[in-house]
């Protein structure tokens, strides 16, 4: 029998090739995070020695970790693939939107506006992303080919069947599809694949010392220029790493002694909470926080 990672890899490559075959103007959303890095690695296996049949696209909140941005730029340059970057700050200014408020002013929800703008600008009919079903319960409701209406909105009640791995990319003008080739992977699968394929990652995923702000729930937020702190905030230096990399104002680190991929695999194997559940403050707003954002056009 094939190794289960071979099965997951083959499924993802099949999905990427289906996107290339069924859509006219697809894009791969690439943030410099581990899941999107794995997608790029899979795209190399799916399409090399040819060029990718889609550009790499990043919606930059302006609050992203510099380590991830540097890795994003370096990898795109090394591969010789087109990288399109659009900034949430520009959207806020142009559309006179209200920027994030509070102690941890996240722009995650505002990414939706910029994403919909870049889809309209380039007329993308499919956007490939690294979301996985184990991340969050709203993700678990979504198909591999997830249709969005002409306003970019998602209706969880209008999901297409995907029997026998048959993916239906038929859409009307103005609609687009969000595609998730690694939907069936878990966080542990991703790290086992990273180990097997010797995939390079930003150092932020491995244990390092960082100055952190302790939140009221005990989470460790990187101390950065975007936080609105006061004299009561506790600032500590801890050995931490990041399980997921997003907006600095809503993504917490975890205390860790995991310096290698093997260390991380062992750590995740013992974890009792998902990566988003442990580290994403924006998912704590309500029980349906992620689903509400997705209905509005969030990835």
C-alpha cells in the first residue's frame, strides 16, 4: 500500500491540475505560511518543468510577521513565479474603512475587502488556498471547490456534492470558486509532509526567544508597534514558536522547546487543542466568528 502521505499528495496534485483545467484565471493565495508553502511545493510537483498556470497572490494586512514576508518574497523570486501583493492599508484609505480598534487591533476581517478587490481587478475565477478542515468547524463544512456568489459571499447551505472526487467548477459570470487542495490534511499531516519533503520554512515556526504581551486569557502576543498597550500590560520574554502565522495583532505564540521538525511533530502529537483554537484571537469573538467572516467573503 502507498504511504498515506503519498495519497494526500496525489489528491492535492489532482485538485491543482483540475483547477488548471477547469478555470481560465486561477490564483494561488500565498502568505509565506507553512500551508501555503506546502501548496507551492505541491504546485511544483504538479506543473514543473513548466511555469505555474496561476500567479501567487498575497493580501497583506500590514500587520504580518516580517519573517513570513521575507520568506514569501525570497521563494517567489527563487522560483521565478509572479507574485501579486495587495495591501489592506490601501483599501482602508481608498474606501475610508474603519481600521481595527482596541488593544489588539486586528485587520483580519478587513482582508475580505482587499481580497474581493484583487479578485475583481484580475478577474480571478478560482483562488487556491491552504485551509484545512481540522482548523475550525466552519472550515469543516466547506467543499474542496467552494463556490462564492457575485458578491464573494459563501452560503454553507449551497454546497455541491463531490462524490468520487469529481469537482464541479462550473460557475456563472461574476462568481468564483475557492479551492482547498489540502482540505483533508491535518496539522500533523502537514508537518510530516514537511519532514518527508525537507521543505524549508520561516524560522518563526521554530522555538526562539521573543518579547510577548500576556493577554487576559494567558495567550502570548508578540510585542509590536501595532498594539495599543498601557501600563498595566505584562510584558515577558519567553521561548516560543508559532503554530500558525497571520496578523501579528491576533495571532498568539505558544511556549515551546521545539527546535526541529521532529520536535514539532512530537509536540503536536500531544496537543489537545487545534492550532487556531490555541492561537487565533479573532476566532474567539463568537462561536460562529469564522463562519460569519466566510459568509462575508473571507477566505
